[in-house]
C-alpha cells in the first residue's frame, strides 16, 4: 500500500516536472511578446552631451512607459498599447529652459529580439540605447506581468 502511494507520488511529481519544463521551453523571451518589466541600458552618445554616468532605466507596465535617462530625477512618461504590433514605445517630458522657451525630452523605442532598442533626444543630446532585462530583477519582472 505504501509502496503504491510512493510510486504514485513519484509518477505525478515526474509528470508535473516534465510539464513545467516543457512550458518554460515554450515561453518566449522576446521583447515583442513580453515587453512588460524593468529594462536597463547604457547610452551610446551619437551627438552632443548626454548623461552617461549611470545606466538608463525603462519600465513598461500594462498601460504606461517610464524612462529615466540617467536613472535619476528626470522621468519621461508615455502610454503603452499592448495590442499594437510592432511595439512602438514613446515617452516624453515637456520642460522650459532658463529663457522660458519650451523644449521636449523624447524617448522612442521598439522591441528587437530579446532587447529593446531606443533613441533618446533633447536639444543638447542624441543617444542610442540597447536595453536588456537584468537578471537580478526577476521578482519585480514577474510582478509586472
């Protein structure tokens, strides 16, 4: 009786393990399929002077995109439509300079394989950014889905 229960338990455990393995193998890591979560990237300056001291951060929720060029105080906001294909992310921040002239900070990005490729632009800066999913944000990435 006990041997039958142990055999039954081992069979079910093995079946469950194989099912989980096959499901995880089918799961897509493509940014196009699952862009929600936290992304980090280093700015590569194309022209002008850009903040390159720290990593740029991108957070994509169900309906919102947040981008911070220097992972600091400036946060550009945008909308996210998960039904749109191909994914096109836009975030912006309207500012006023010391001469009271308005200007915009703009981030545009798109999913490409397992990364998000983006461009950040201001009147003084233009930079290219390749975002990746950091491994140490696993829990917060799972919560964002």
